[in-house]
C-alpha cells in the first residue's frame, strides 16, 4: 500500500522520531522556527536542541523543514534565503506532505495527474540496475516495466480487478514506450498474484522471481538504495531524498519539478532522465498541474521576505 508519509520509508526508520517530534514542538513554542504558512515552519539555527533532519516531517497539522542548510537569520532576525533553489524544493516537499495526507488511501487520484512518475521512475531504476549488473537492452526494458509497475503500487496499493490491472499496465507501457506484452514476463507474484509491487521488498522479490538475469539475484534493498543515493545533487541531504524516492512518489515529483525549473540539475541522473523524457516536452502543463495541486490543498505561503 502507499506509504502514509515520507518518514514511513525504510531508509528513515532508524531515526529517533519521538525525540525529534518533542524537540521540534519545543522549538516552535520557543519561537525558534519561522512560519512560512499556517502549515509549514522552517527550523532555524537558534533551535540548537533540534538535531539535523534530512526530510520535512509532518507533526499533527504542521510540517517542519530543517532550513539551516539553505537559510538563516539576518541581523534583524528576519529569514534570509541563501539557496533559493533548495528553498523552493524543500517548501514543495513540505506542502506535498500535506497533500499526500489529505489523499489518505486515495493516492491513486494523484497518480492520474502525474503519469510521468511511471516513466521517470521506471527508467531511473532500469538504468541503475542495468549499469550495476550489466544487463542487456531487453533485460533493462523488463526491469523498467517492473519498476513502472512498482510506481503504480506506490500510489494505488493492491489492485485485484483484472480490467483495472490491464488498464494500468497499458498506461505504464505507454509512458515507457514499451510493448505491454513485456509486462507479462515480469508480473504476477506470490499467492496474491501481485501485479504491482507495493513495497521495496516486494519489488525486489518480484525482480528475482521474474528470472530476468541471474545477476539480479544479488540485488538487495541496501544496494539499490546506495546506487540510487547519487542520482541528484546540488542541494543538502540529496542522498536521503533519493533513497526516499525509491518508495515515496512525492520525493521524486519534487525532483522532477526542480529539474524542469532549473538547468543546474541537468547533469544529475534524475535531471538527465527528465531532460530526455516526455514530460520535458510538456513542461508547462506538468508545472501548472503541480503548482495548482499544491495551491489547492495547502495554505498560501505568507512569509515571502528573502
């Protein structure tokens, strides 16, 4: 099933979330955060008891962003943005936490608005595994197709209706520009006959069960996570963002939007995929839908001083 929030990703489960929540709430009450909106707070350098945290975290109806790597306070105690590109990306991330929560158990609605996630995610994972395990072009396409199916599972969870399964498979094939018949070589796993893996573990098990290549029997979640971690750069904690994006669609969507808006990401793996994707040809439509969704489901940003 779809993750409820970013911090449900396996790569973040080692963090002490209870202590983090406690210290963030204390920092907010002590005036050590700056409210960007009614829902988003930036944690500043005055919050010395709050340890650095890599991804915005939602606590009750507030989302906290560790802004200390890209913003500070001027001599008047006002917010000063040092890196506006990261500021935009992290603010988007925070707002996505609210959007995702509001669509609890209905994230498939979001998937319909961003089918490009299937293309970028499928090609990203396909490229990572192809380069690591020296796959043939056909084997790489099989991995892309299964990764595209995983993209569906991240939004929609378990799907059992045959007609719905077929419709989503055709959409994935369309986004990846592959023949839908290739899906038959990689789908259907376990007693539930799973068509769309829902977790990283399920994806890896289906990858091995598909018998694409004996080399892929060595794939582990840790090795895939490590390979993915270098796919984006130019901001702080980019390795954490990439690892979370393996399981949580909003993390990849914010990177896609950032790559569309900023040429500085063209040399990253994600940026290169975006530049050569269908979404690049329809850039304005993607960004319009993206911004409209965030504006529709989150409060306006009221702190604009930089």
